[in-house]
C-alpha cells in the first residue's frame, strides 16, 4: 500500500523560507509522479510536481519562489522549498502521488489533483506579516 507522509510545516515570518518533505513508501517500482498542493478558499491548488526521473512541472505562480526536488540519495523523498513566503501562502500543504504515471503525463498533469490517487495527511504552513 502506497503511503505519503509530509513534514516540515510550521510558522514563519513573511520573507522567510521553509522546506517541506514528503516521503513515499510502498512503491512497487520507481516510476511515480508526486505533486505538492495547498488548500485555498477556492479549493485545492496545485503548486509543483516531480517525476521519479527528475522531470518537474511548476504552476506559474510558483515559479521563482517554490522549488521541488528529490533527495539526492532517495528518490522516494521529495522536497518543496519555499522562499520569500507571504501571508497568503499560509495553508495546509499536501503531497500526492500517482505511483504509475509516466514522466510525460506527469509533466502535463502532475499539478492536477484529480490525477493524483494517493494523498498524505498534510502539513500546515503559517506565514505572519
């Protein structure tokens, strides 16, 4: 059974940085797509996605401040590094995965929550002004 566990959330002042971690376990092979999402008043918002082959995808608002990356030693750990945080970045952040999605599809749809089928429990980020 595939499981995802996030960590790294917390409270930070505006302009600060945080790094969120997502550990995925229970994979049968190393061909997965993992995305980071956050909850907004309008619903769940995709931020960035990463395939196990290194392919990445960013939503426009995330470019420049958010970086998704895999751990150098463990492709099953994916980070979301967030810089220059703003109060409006405060949210519950979740990682989600499709354990079988190819890199090509991940690069197109990795930030679409309807394409992800395994979700973590989330980690809260609070940014104060």
